[in-house]
């Protein structure tokens, strides 16, 4: 990765003693669908235990070996089913089972007799079974581990369970991107939304238009303090970089083993300042020299948008095709948010395009951009996702709407028969404050405490009443990094809110209990944050939704 000038690490950590005993089945997070204790027995795992796998789960067997070695320092043999050799006092089986496993991403975990057996019919299911098994083990070196006999049957409530990370405002090394993916896997999320382009930089290698990287990936300075401070202050440090294609492939491969799909986001037709800085001929002011943005915000009058001209559409087809070929995920996010129409209104070329193509207005032009890119991506087998503003026009029903507004916008999208991912700013923008302490670390605005995240319900009641709840396919937290200049600050902002969201998206609504969640958080999850050497917000129990000061 080409990366320069990351700010000094943000060091808000809390370390506690790592427990010496395994946690109980009552501590599993997110809470499983069903847990049945099988008497008072246990299965012993030690250095003579073998991992035995069906061929479909060979990569996950290697992953299990790796994480067990890290967590309890046991180096277990890994052997394919039917080829086991040597003596084993117990075995951990990873079984591909499309008959008894009835749901996608479902697993069963049986600890009984002399063995541990995880059954699943897909990668996600077996990975989630592994995560549950890891929660039944201690977080320290052990010569021998005794796991209580138990049967866990588990599957997710929602099919889409996402976490977003903005690497434009601040960029993070590949090592942290992998760590972030590990956080997702542990919490049983299945989607990583990788926000790769915006006004402040272009963060992925593009061979067809190299100035996107030589120019668009670098800004000449970065805002100091809050973007509403007056007067605005800037550093004088050139900041930027981009992930090479080899690095992207490395991350995709890493995520796939862990059951994580990676959705790239290339934001158009607004939030394109970095694109326009590299190729001003794609803007509505092609004779203007644009720089990569150095501040945060929407910039109605400072920003620009893509002009509907042949060169622009050729660019979009080529670049989206190049990126689509890199990512195997079905979904592709094309942004579509906060696109100022003032530039198209003032541009004769755009106005002529609107007239020539019988478009109603500038909103129709935005829809035209979205549909053009959607048609390019369809030839690559992709389905587009866009922020909820893409519905300002009459859009094809195949587009998935990512709603960062409130219930109103989500209801509107579902009523129009679009699949919807709920990601409302309140409470799922994790760049918002977790407290109202004036000395808390600088954030953009807002107040999204832990209880607000845990109590969030993705499906509005009105959609249930209208039998439209099936259009809500899940939810996602967004991590915008204007004020997160280091991995430590990201961790401080996501934990423990990410843990709360995992239970919202995985566990049955009727099984949720906030007080029990906090018990499990303190007993079992916070020790794991510390095992990971990850920062987190310590005041989660002090600041609540009804806290006004």
C-alpha cells in the first residue's frame, strides 16, 4: 500500500486482566437462537486433538488451526475427512451438511461424547460456528481445555449485516483492514463496505486512468479541528495513497476465508472532486483547475459534479468495469448521495443533455447517471447499491437502497419495492459522539450512545403492517473517518457499539435483553477487546439515550 503521513496513533485504550477460565454458553454474543446443555460432561481439547474437515471447508480448517494457536496456544493437526492418521483423544469436525442445515449461514455446534462438531452448508455458517466455539475457550495459553457439553443451533435474523469503513478521509494500512475484517467475522457480520473514493482522495489503483492515482490520490493539506471552526485551519502536509490491486486481492482473499463479502464503493456523480482534480474534462467546469478537497463537508458551491458528456460516460464504463473485475461480490456501491444540482443547472452542456434525452430535470439526470452505471455493472453480473438519494428519480427496482436517512426514507424505498439496507445516521453513524462529555475526543456531531444502537429496530412497524417487511434485508453501521486519523481512534469509535449492532442483526428480536447484553459485554466481550489489544469507549454504561448532559 502506498501510504504517507498517518497522524500519531490515538491512544484511548483500557486493558484488563485476561480471564483464565473459559466463558460459559450464557456469555455467547451475539445471542444464539437456541442453546441446549447436554448434561454435566465436557469434551477435552489438547495437543492430541485433531481438526477434521470436509473438502468444502479446507480453508476454514486452516483458519481454525490459526486462531486456536493464537488464542490458547494449541497447535492442532489438520486432516481431511477419510484421511485421518495417528491417535487423537478428540476431534473437531467441520462438516458440510446441506440436508440437516436448512438455512443460509446457519450452523450447529455440538460438543458431546469425545468430539466437537460444527455443521454448515456454506462458508458463513462454518465460520460463525468457529466464532461460537472460540467464545467457549479461554483467552490464554492452555495445555488442555475442557468444553462443557452443549448443542447450539443458530442462524441470523437478517441476510445483510454490514460494517462500513471510509478510507478516503483517512487511510489505513492493509494490516488494519485485515484486523477490521477479523472484528467483523467474530461478530458474525457478513459484509465489509469499503468506501474507496470521495472528494478527499481516490484510494484504489486504476490502470486505465492513471492520474486518478498520481493526482487524485493526494491532497495538499488536511483540515485541523472541526470543519465548522472559524477561521478554518489546515496543516501543510501532503496526504494520500492508494491500495494496489495486489493488496486489494490480498484483502479479498483474506475476507473470503472468514465469510466476509467486500463491497467496493466508487462515489458518483457527486463526491467526485478527486476524480475531477485528476481529469477536469469530466466536470461541468472543464476549464477550471480543481484540487483534491482538503476539508470535509458537501461543498455545494466549492465542489463540482460529473458532466454528462461522451468522455465522462466512457470513463465511468471503463473504471467501473476495471473495479468490478477485481471484486467478486455481487453488490457494487456507486454512491449517488449529496449531489448538488446547481452545477448542472448552470451548465449549458448538461442542460442540452437533459433536453436531448427527454429528462424531466436535474434529478432525472442523476437517475440517468445511476442507470448508465447500473447497466455497465449488470453486464459484469453486479447489482448496484446506492445511498437513498438515488430514489430522487424513477429508478429500476433491481437497485438496492442504502438508507442513511430515517424511517421515512426506508419506508418510501420499500414501498416502491426496492430492497433496503437500513443505516440511519441516528443511531448507526459511528462517527457520532458516544457521550456528551465536552472533553471527549473530537467527532463530527450527533450523539449515538450504546443503548440507542442496541435498541434500534431495522424494520419499521408500518412496513410490517403493510406486509412489506421482507424488503428490509438488513442494516449497517457507517464509519466516516474525518476525525479518525488512526486505527486506535477507529476502534474507540466502533467498540462496543459494533458489538451491540451485531446482536441487533443476528439475534431474534424477542431474545434481546439490554441488561443481559451489558452483562455479557463486561464478562466476555471486553476481555476479548483487550486480548485483541483494541481500544474501546469506556463510558458506555454512563451515557444513555435519555442522558441530556
